[in-house]
C-alpha cells in the first residue's frame, strides 16, 4: 500500500465529490426548488435561460463569479472571510460516509454515524461566527437564532441515528444498509425514528417551516445578509450540500440505501434521495413559518423526549424478544 | 514515515492555533481558534487509534463547547469588549511559570523509562468502549449521569434570573 | 523515526503549558475557561496515548478520556453560567475587577 | 486501515478548503473593484446604521446552549451502548434505563424550572 497513491486518489475523490455537490446539489437543487415552487404555486418558474430554464442557475453562478466582494467596514474581516469556508467544508465532509452503491463510498468509517453527526454540528460554528463578524444587527440576530435552532434539533437527530444504529448493531453506514437487506427497510421497523429524523433534518438545514434564521420578511437574509457574490454562493453551497446530505442519510438509514431491483444501485440511490429532497421542497412551499417558541417547544418538549423514549422501546424489544 | 509527517503536521496545527487562543487580543478570534486546536487534537487521537474518542471530540468540543463559549462571549462583552485590554499585569510572570513548567515536564517526560506493552490495541475500539463502560466501569458510567444532572441543575439555577 | 509515546507526551505538555499561561495572564473569565479547556485536552491526549502504548489490553484510557470530555462539558456549562451571573450582577467579566470579597 | 480511512478525511478537509477558496481567486481576477464611500456601510434597511450591532442578547440563548451541551454529552454514551447492548443482554438494558431515567429527570427539571420556555 503506497501512501502517495492513496493521497492522489483522495484528492481526485475530493474534487469529484465537490464538483458533484456544486452541480447536482447546489445548481440543480436551486433550479429544482424554483421549478417545484412554481409548479406548486401554479406559475412557471425560471423559463428563459436555456431550454425550459435549465441553465438558469448556471447563469446565476457565472454572474456571482463576476460580482465584487464587499465586506462592510465595521466587519471583522478575517472571521468574515473564514465563516463561509467552514460551512462549505462541513457540508462536503458529510459526504464521506454516504454509500452511493455497494462499492461507491468514499470511506466506510467505522464510526460513520457519529462522524456524520459531528460534521453536521460543525456547521453551527461557521454560521454563528459569520453572523457575528458581519457586525450587522440582522446578521447577528439571525446567526444566534440559527445556532440555537440547529443545536436544539441536533439532539433529536442524534436520537434517530442511535435508534437505527441499535437496530443494525453497527455505526457504519455500509453496515446499516446491509442490515436492511435482512430485516427490511428501517422505515417500517423504525417509523418514529424516521419521522423524527425528517423533522430534525429539515430544521438542521434551516428550511421552511423552520427558516426563522433567514426569515426574509423579518431579518433580511439572516446570518448572510452582508455576504455578497461568491461568499454568499458558498453559504448556499454549504446549505444545499447539507440538505442533500440529510436526504442521502435518510435514504441510507431508512430506505435501504442503494438496494432495489433491476436498476443499477446508483440510480436507486439517487431516486430515493431525490424523493426525500422533493418531500423537503414540497414542505417548504406548503407550510407557514413557525414562531421561535413553537420551534423550540417542538424540539425540546416533543421530539427529544419522544426520541429518548423510542430508544428505550427499541432497546426493550431487541433485548427481550 | 507517513505517520511521523502526520504527527508533525497535526501537532503544529494544534499548538499554533492554541498559541492564537491564548495570545489573541480579540476574544472572538481566540474562541474561533479553539476549533482548529480541537481538530488537531482529534487528529492526534486518530494517530493513537482512538477513533470513537476522536468523533466525540469533534461532536462535543468543536460542535458544542465552542458554540457555548461563543454564545457567552456574545451575551456578555461581545464586540463591545474588543478594544479592552485582555491580559493582566502578570504576563511576564505567567510566561515564566509556563516556560519553567514546560521545560520541567519535557525534561522529565523525555527521560522517564516508560514501559512498553507487547500487545497492540484493537483496530476498531467503539464496541470495546461500550463493553468496558457497561461491564467493568459501570459505576463510572452511572455516576457520570449523576454529575451531568447536577451540573445541569446548578447551571440553570446560576444562570437564570429569578423572578 | 517512529512516533512514540514521548512525542505525544511532549505535545500534550506544551498544550498544557499554553493553557496554564492563558489561565494566569487573561483578564476575561471566558478566556480563562478556554485555557482550562486546553489543559483538559492535554490531559486527554495523555490518557489516550498511555492507553495505546502502555496498557493496550483494556480500553480504560479511552473510556476515561470520554469521562474527562464529559466533565469538561459540565465544567464549561457551570463555569460559563457563573460568568453570566457575575456579568449580570457586576457588569464585568474581567476577573481582576470582580473583587467584592476583597477587603 | 484506520489511518487510511482518516487520511481520506484529512485530504477531504484540506482539498475541500482549497476548492472552496478557489472561486475567491476567480472573483479576485474577474470582479470589478470600485471604491465608493457608502458601499462598505453596514446594511440596515437603507438607513444609516446607528450604534453597534455587537450588543447584548437574551440569556435564553445561553440556557438553550447549556441544556444542549449536557444532553449532547449524554447522547455520546448512547452510541457505544447501541452497538453492544444486543450482546450484553438484559444487564446492559437496565443500566441504560437507569442512565436515561436520571437524564430524563434533568429534562423534567429544566422544563419545570421554565428553562425551556422562550417567552
């Protein structure tokens, strides 16, 4: 085993995954979001750039690349410039443990699920300091709100992850998918965990109905109000990468990952992932925004106790039956 | 060879960002530098084959404690305290104390004849940790939960404004 | 050259001394707590390093590292709560200005 | 193999940082730079900003952060338990029951004390 070769391979994979995220998650994701939004609200959505508006986000990206970078004079420039990088890289690292197919996984870490939770929690730091460094009232309030929301929903997310890990008896994502080959999709066995995971994942990525941090009508754009051009795009990239990672994780944990008849595994995986993404977008265009106190109550008084009790129930059944 | 390089890089990251943590005049920057410090320590755990501890290090230190520290900075002085003197008049004395301790510790540690065990650590340790916690060290495990409970209660009482 | 126990111990000792320096020289209570976190991290490196090189038969070192992380979290929670309380009552987080018990 | 696994993680972090910073170079090369006095003013709905944004906020944020840290630490003990409890049987389950009960008491206490209320 030669270390040099492995490093070259790892660099290649990083570039591949990053490009995949930028194209499939961010560009296609934004386009889908607008198209689905238009469809749900009986309008057309983007239509002019390219056939059926397919190239709209490509045009947007090129536009953003030419935009001047503006940092407010009052901002703490060093931190201001670092924050989007943290968010983008944390979004990228999530994908290391996602299995696209039996052999299509960057690395099957033995503690895959813990790793996923840890990387998701790193995003909070980027958002918090991004909001702080802007030295803007909306940004700071958005950053604080965002951080308190994300930390509140990290715990229910973790309880769902643990319930699945208990059922599968392993923390590795590949192991969890293989366990579902024998016991059926965990969406049936672990339905409460699935619901908790979906709600918590929606909140983790700050989407409607949990989009308080960037509530356009109250806080301008939340923690990234002051970010322009490519730095704004990096925040968007991180957010969409995170959202797709959550969808991919839901697929892996509950929907049997890449498994399915006839079609090749990757296709199955992407189909299931896009199904969850569609579900998230559907929610976005259907529900109104929650109030901050409702949001926190939902997490602390309902989801967290429910998650812990569900862990006990799962443990009870596995131990005694 | 590769291991040594990784060790040097990780220690350099850890120590360099720790220096920023302890010397920066801007408290937010010092709190933010905690993140690379903790990540560097995470890397050292990996080199020591403590994979699970490494994951927890990121989850708790980088993801939770740093956020809590940032919260408190923003809730107390925040940016308004940026131009305030951060060090007291004991700086020369502290440098001396830290340097003396460093020389002493490094001198002792380098010379001590540490016993070397023959056996090797298992490659993957997460399940081993679980077994140890639930069998031999079960008392530690349960007492930990009590400590957590007491810390939670105490901190709520202290931090809250009684009405 | 192989990476041995001493390497890790030296890094951990240096980290500990940096934490000590922060504790002794900082005025801001939050910065002092950050110094303590660094020192606890240094202790953790030692625990895990001894586990690998000296006593690999059992995983007690790693379990204790987990316990130390737990205690660090409790310490941060309670310590920062005290900082908040002090700030509310005395309007300062600088430990050299918190001197109500001095005479 | 463990080190190899994490070598990938390290490379991902470093190269990912580089790739995320790369567009900045393009921006630096392509984007115009026009100095204008009001451009770098903090945005505050179009009016001239007053005061510092870095003001003090509600202690609530801290309370939620605190409860989060405590429960996050609790949850880390569930991960190793989750993968071994099938092998260890009833004893392990009872231990976790005690552990979780103590922490649910903590949650109930925080709830009762009103630390979970926003208003």
